[in-house]
């Protein structure tokens, strides 16, 4: 096995050298896809294990049908061909055959439907969850809100952690978790039932983790749910499974399954972080303070559409550099960020008042923009919400 992996790495290295690209060792991704993976990822939940068993059972039935049907066909063709002197039979119906091709498919359907129905019913039973988390899909990140159970009140955004330059210059990649790593993973306790409530604030997304046997659409204006109970501590990875726009490939999902004690510590730490980040909306900020904070917000939430240089994407997303909205009165820009417009989603439920004020201030003081109203304070965003 080791020799095979070594040989594969050497072959890949030779290909990259021939293409003028740097080579790197190919390793399994922790909780994600594996090298030369041919089947499902290892099951971490009972549901995932049942799905794997069902998959193999259905394939076995299909293989048996294939062998039986084509076996009879080949036997009939070879043993009853004209060259051996056989003549075609002349009959119009056969009661035995008609009963056979009615009963046999019915039995096959029962053999397939009974175990499948049992698993599907179990997959839909989200009652009595220990922890409930809302996952909100948005272009192009995930927002998480812990609604019930230990950790209630925690909320955060989860963005792609792969550096933006690596997404456009893959020759520089040396990371086994390329495009499937995030800055803020979901954290859940092991052996506890976790209910995931899915929705979206723009287009249809889908939340899923292969190792959990979970995949659920996130639809704007609708609430769907699914659940899992992870039986092993570890890191597990998934992605958005619904084509949702140009950065669909940059919406990974990472779940850290930890022990009960470690989960309690994480909850305490996360709540302290949230309390420390909570801002007084009446505080007056300087332009430099707003710009510094706004640059981080812009890089995490806006750069995918409007680009780092503020030029946007012609025909899809407008430029902010030289924009009449950015260089005009600040009221309309605050309104657009809060409530959205055209392809621009509403950010009032995603970003805090201070974050919205900061990112507006950053855009008004960047590139070639020189508006007369060059700073927005959080209090102005609070007032605009009313």
C-alpha cells in the first residue's frame, strides 16, 4: 500500500514538473475525500451506515437482475438459434409467464422498499434533539445560529479559509484541505442528536456532510431540517451541494465533533468572544478605526463580488470604485446594505450595525473614492433600521 502511494506521488510529481508546476505530496483530507476513494466516505453516524448498506443492497439486487435477465437471453440465443435447427415458437399468451413477471418484480420492490422506507423515516425524525442549529446559506458563506440546547445564543459566519490568491493560482497549493477549510467551523458534542434547520437569504443552497449521511436543501423563505448523531470525535467536511452562483465552489462546511467537556469549554469561550465583540452602537469611531475594521469585513463578505480593487464584475456586480452611490449621500448606501437591491443581498440580519458602518466607511475611503460624507457611525445604521 505504501509503495503504491509512493508511486502515485512520483507520477503526480512528474506530471507537475512536465507542466512547469510545483509538486506536492497527495494525502487524504481529514474528514474529507481520500486518495483513490472509490466508495462512500466512512460512516460516522448510524444513518450514514444504513445508507451505505442500502447502497450495496440495491446494487446487489440490480446485479442479480442483470445476471438473470441477460443470462436467460444469452442462453436462449445460443441454445435456440436457427443454425441448430430450432424454429420460433408460435403462441400468444402464457399464464405462468404473466404471473411470473408480475410476482417477481413485486417481490423485488418489497425487498428494496422495506429497508429504504425504514431509513428514510429515521432520517426525517428530528424530534428530541439535544442541540438545534440554524444553518443559513448565502452567497457565498454559511451563517450559524445555535437555537436550542447547550450553546444557545451563539452565532457566527463561516467563510472559506483558503486564501483568495490560492483559488486563482492553484499551482501554489500545498494544502490537503484545498477549498474545504473554513475560518469558523461548526462545533458539536459527540453522541448527541444535533438538529440542523436550513434556510437561505438569497438563492437555493444545500447543507451536507457525506460522513453523516446528511444533505438538506436551504431554500429562501422556507425552513427545512435534518439531523445527525456523530459517534466519533473528529473533523468532518462537506460543501454546498446546490449550484448557487459563481463562487459555489467556495462554500465548504466543516463540523468539529468534540467530547462533552471540550464542547462545554468551546461554548464558554465562544460566548466570551461574542461578548467582547459586542459594540456599543452609540460609540463614536474615527475614520481610521472604521477603515481598519471595514477592510476585514469587506475581505470576508464583499470581495467575491466587488473584487479587492473595487472594480466589480462587469455585467454582474457593479464597481464600487467611482460609484455614484458610494460617492454620494450616505443614506442610500446604508439603505442598500441593510435591505439589499437587485443582486445585492440584505445584510441587516447578517452584519452588526458597527460592521455595516465600518464596511461603508471603508468603501468611501478606498480606491479613487472621495465623498464629502466619508464616515458612517453605527448610530446612523441603527436609525436607518427603524
